[in-house]
C-alpha cells in the first residue's frame, strides 16, 4: 500500500503542482511557488484520504499527511539531477515506511505471495 500511495501522489500531485504553480504562482517559497507547493500538499492529502491503508488504523492518516508534507517540500526543492520523479516517491515511501515502523512496530509491512 505504501508503494501505491507514493506513486499515486507522484502522478496526481506533481502534475497538480506544476499546472497550478505555473498558472497562479506569484509568491516564491524555497525554489518554486508557494501555490504550487500548497496544491501538491492538498492533492496529496486527498490521495491519502482515498487510498487503501495497511491496517485501517486512524493513525495511518497522520502518517500519510506527514509523508505528503515531506513530499511537497521535496517536490519544491528538487531540480536538475535530483529528478522529482524519483525523489518524490522515494521520500514519501521512506517517510511512510519509517513512521509505520515507529508507530506500528509489530505490523507486517512486507507481504509476499510466492507461488508454490
């Protein structure tokens, strides 16, 4: 589920940030526009609300919102070699993975179905 969430945020929120940031972004925030970064976070938060969760715990939404915030900052500062198509899902995925390990240490995050 972490993988699905991270790449869904990449697809939807990176596009949203680029379109809205270029059209309405006047105020700079770090490297890009504040409006673009805010639109990334808002659209990523919507993705967090509708994507499946690992264990259906309310705390998973907080984990998702924190990861969305980290993803918005990473999208804002990424440029050049650090392509945001790589850094966004990595930052979101690693943030979620780490927070799951902190808040739910016994939860099985890796489910592998190997055909026999």
